[in-house]
């Protein structure tokens, strides 16, 4: 089995845009990428970016990134979705869930078999948070995301 080289392109996406980041990965000799959808631009409340689009348009726009990657001989090995997990704030958690749903739409459009999402972090809920509460919050978050993943 040939080993493949993957490159995380999140910083390049933020600095140069998605297409240029893909070009840079190909020039670097990567076989595939970890495509980032976790940055601040990837928020459905930002009317100036893709996540504000209806689902079908979001899928079509993301599919163009897949076409670009394929034209460069790249695979999208995985996407990197939500980094912020639930915090126990109903409004904020609902926003995280909606963005996670969109992360999965993009992952599918890119042909990525995996979408990485981070769980509840003590940096957001406090180092002294009750472990049972944190576990329950993680369970709730991932069960809600799983509905969209299926």
C-alpha cells in the first residue's frame, strides 16, 4: 500500500482562499488535504460567506472546491469542522449545531469520508466543570450532530 501525504490547509485557506490553498498543497507535493471549515468565516450568520447560502447552493459551491482539488490531483482526506463544542448556553449551542450541520454538507460535497469535530473543552466550560455534566453535554452535542451525519 502506498502511503499518502496529507496537508492541513486551514491557515492557507484563511490567508489566501480555498483555491489558492489547494494549489499550494499540490505544489508542496501533497496527495490530499485536511480542508478547514472551522474558522470564523464558516458561520451561517456571516452573510458575506458561503455558510449563509441555502443548503443546495452551499453544496454546489463546495463541490467546486472538490473539482479544483481533483484537477490538481488532490483528495480531500478529511474536513475539519467545529472546534468549539457546546458550552451549555442554548442559543450558542444551537449556533454550533447549525454550523456543524453545514460542515457536514461541505464534507459531503468535497467527498471527504471524515469530518473532525471537537468536543466540549474545559477552556470553554471551566477547568472545574463537573465531569458528569461535561460528559452529558458531549453526549448531547455528538448525538445531535450524528443525526445530520447519517
